[in-house]
C-alpha cells in the first residue's frame, strides 16, 4: 500500500499538479532562475521541489478517491495508514520522491532527473580581457580621417567640384562585455579570438578527405543495440556538452558512443570527471 501511494505522489509532482498532504503541507514544482554559487560560477535555471505549509495543490486523499474509485472515508483511512508508516519522529520519507524534515525537502535523484530532463549545468562568468588596443586603433583611425578631411577642405579645395562633399566615417564605441561560458570550456582556451570569415575554396575532384584519428582511450557515454539509437544519443550529447568529440565505435556487434578520445588515460579520466554532473555513468574504454 505504501508503495502505491508513493507512486501517486510521484506522478502528481511530475505532471506539474503538485500534491497536498493533509496535516503535513504541499509539495510542488518551482522553477528557479540561474543562481550564483561563487564569484565566478552560476547554476543554470532548473526545477526544484518546494514545500509550503498551506494547501496549494490537489489533495492526495481526493486523488486516491479518483484512482481507486473508493469512498472519501476509505481514501482517508488509506492516507492515514500511509502517513503513520512514512512519518517517523518528524521525518517524512517518500521512497522515489524524497525526504521532508521540517520545511526542508530533499528530492530523490530519480525524481530530480524526471523534472530536469536536460540536467543542471554549472556556468562560469568571466570578464573579457581589456580591449584597450581597440581604442588606440579607433583613435588613430579618427585622426587619419580628420587629417584627410582637413586636406580635402583646405589643402586642395580648388580641385573639389561644387557638388562634392567630404565623407565622414562614423565610429562605434567599444564597451567591455560580460560573457557566460560553460565551466568545462575554460580549460580549452583562456581567450576566444574571433577569426575573419573566409569563403570556402572549391576542392579539386581528387581531394582526399581527412580521417578522424584513432586514440588509445575513449570516454564512453553508452553502448546501443542499433546505429539509429547511437546516432540519437550523439544528438543528445551535442545539446548538453559544448564541442564534444563524438564517435561511434563497433563493440561486440553493438554501437559504442564515445564523447572524447586521447592517447593518455589520465586525460580521459579528467574529462569524464568534469562532466560527472551531467553524465554520472561515464567510463574510460581502452582500445585494443
């Protein structure tokens, strides 16, 4: 009986309705914005289970009546017996949902994943390095433009026709900006320099396509029975992790999805550890 009531509470929370527990309070999903956890780190927006002593959601007793098709008195008796077994010395333990002590609720990991299917990411805030050199370039450009303007207006005025007008170059002020980048991208580069766009050159017909390098070790996200499922897993990884090195390798008539490769096992272990909050089951495969 306890397990069935626990499942009803789980489903009510996952559906977004929330649940009111008579004589206890209300559990409901609350959306929280990005939160600063240190001077340089933020936690991405995510859902949490919150508690209120007020009745702010459908009653669990009414939900039992609807599901079991029983009378209100019988549903109340089921609830009272469930509460007597789950509430011990002020500690309410709901298996698969979480634990409520006083007004503090600790969510069960399974429910946490269900209400945050994209996971909870840690972001890093940093300031871009000073762009003082940009101001110097702008000042020089302005000085040259003014000098050219003065030459046209006064240095060679006789050569201008009546309808000629000097051109004025409009300058744009450059302001240092704040940027938020994923914590794992800090190790890749201290400063990101934007490269000018270059039009792709047409390759000759006999051009050779580069083949991805094989590594001695790989960080494995999962093993799948079909290539279609493996490709779908790669798509999910690319949404959660910035610039992953995804690769699908054959493994015992199945398809292994890897997200990073290196010739040293230490690099792979460090990479897997850095994404433990998103993929806690990552492991390192040594290729024979």
